[in-house]
C-alpha cells in the first residue's frame, strides 16, 4: 500500500530525474577531442569577405544566379551586395537594387517603391560595398526550426536544403537572422547559398569567388592551418555579422564598421 | 477487467501501429543522424549526393585556357587580368560541344558595372578609372574604342 507521503516523494524524484537533460549525463571522450585536433583531412568551409576591395560590380551576384539556377529576373538571390553611404550628418543610407545583380547603375540610393535619393558628392563621409551570403553558422538556427528534417548541416559545415523533403513551411526563412533564405519560385521550397557545394566538393571555388575580379571574396578550409584564408582569419582583424545572436557565423569580414547590419 | 475497457485500448494500439507502419513506408531508408548530431545533422543522406551532382556552368578561366591560350595570355598581361572570361562571355557550360558559340555581352552596362564613376573614396570603386555613361559617348559600344582584353591598347579591335 502506497502512502500519500511516499507517493509525493516518488513523484518529485521522477520529475527531477526527467528534468536532467541527457546531454548533462554525457561524459566527454578524450579520444574524440584528440581526433578533432589531429585529423588533418577534415574540412570546415569558411568564407572571407574583404569589404575594402569590393567595388559593387555585382558580377558575383550574376554568376551565382546563373550557376545555381535561381530565376534571373525574380527578385530573389542567394548572395547580394549592399551599398552603404554614410553622410556627414551621420545618416546611413543602404540599398541593394535587384541584389546588385547589375551592379549599381546610378549614384542615387534606391529607397524602394520607385523612389530615389540624391546624395551630393561633398556630403558623403564614407561609402562602401558589403557582399552578403549564407554564414553557414556553427549553430544554424534555420536548421533547428525545421519541423521535418529537410535542412541540415554537413560534416564540412555547409547547411543544405533537401528539396524533395522540404514542405515549404517557411520557418527557416523566418529563423535566419541574416535573411539569406527565400522561397525558390520554381521548386517552391526554401532556398539558400550553399557555397556552391557542387563546385567546392570538386576542388573548384564558388562561382562568386571566381567571378570576383578584386579578390573581395575568398573561400577556404578552416581546419587546414596552411590555407591562406585560415591564416588571415587567425592573424588579422576579422569580424562577423550579428555575433550577439550566438549563431557562430563562419563568413568573416575585413573592414566592417558599426553601420553594417 | 470488462470488455468495454479493453476495446478502446485495442483501437488506440491499432492507431499507434498504423502510424508506425506508415512511417516505415513514407520515410526514406537513408534518413538518419549525420555527423553533426541530431539537432543539426538529422537528414536524408542521399541529398548530399544530389547537391554534389548539380551541373557546373561557370568552368573558370583555366578551362578556357585549354583552347584559347592566345586570348588568355592577352588578358593576363593587362589591367583586366583578374576578370574571368565568363564574366563577359557568359558561362561556358559544355562549350564547345554544347553550346558551340557563346554570346558575348557587349553592353555598355557591363563595363559600367566597374567603370561608372562613383565618388566613393573609402572603397576601391573610387580609384577605378570611371566615366559617366550618360555623357561619355552614349551612342557607342565601349568595345568600338576600347580593347577589353587589354584596355591599355585603345582603339585596337
């Protein structure tokens, strides 16, 4: 016969036991840690953007759209270039007409809805271009929110979307703090930059890296200490976007300023 | 226990069994936890191969060099050395088999991507030799006067 006191005790014990996460019981395995450090064949794809070199030509956007079969005239793109014009009164003006697919064809800032803003040459305190693409985060929030397991991270760090399994719910598009995901107008599934996975796995560079004539875009393997990109990331003053979100983005930027969002 | 207690239980068990069978049929066999663990790695393993199989369209200058060595050397010795052939000539795809010819983009807008002067001294754009396309010979194609493979040789075509 169970007493009321006994029942309460056992219930609390059970609830307490269930509250302990499974991860807390996992002991770390020294062998596993050693393997991570010593395995030189391992790959972790990372990207390096030098904003001081970008001139806003948009060849990267054009090449990406054709290479990855993103409908050319639809206003969606896997990568884009933003123009930042900061005037002497402290205001920041940002635009990216068609994602800069055709570059920047006017000195006016595109405000959307057919409106343009003229900025006089002498009012500019600084102006520059910032290419954007998927950050292939170490903690990708877009993957966590997928209810069906259609998006995932590969061993080499690239986040992919399974087109045959995606149900098009759009949670991942909402979940990405960088706004890099969109609906593919043809396949009707979530779409994103995947560092040209079909090229990098063949030893080629991404289409945007090849198209960039100024060396503003580079791709590398963070697990290879001799990789020129890894050397820059380890020794120079690189920054990432929206670090405060805890996503651990793996696209590193040279020459970021506080105005860049 | 009485029959009226067991009967709904049988129904519930049947529903659970049906869901399990349906799951077995619908979920592909290669679904599983990948190298990145359950939270980030749960996926259909075959999809990685699907992405690797995407066709390469931009074959890069190294591919063009195999046949067009003269043009390759020409541009590599010019200020345009870093511009990839396919930026202007379009993606090579299966050229020369398919397509046999590539469409060259001779639009003024193509050159203006870099050479439309923008007064952005704090970016690389401000130091590129630039013009205003609206006033600089708006009626002509750039290549009528400028040789794109080596812009230093003006007037050669």
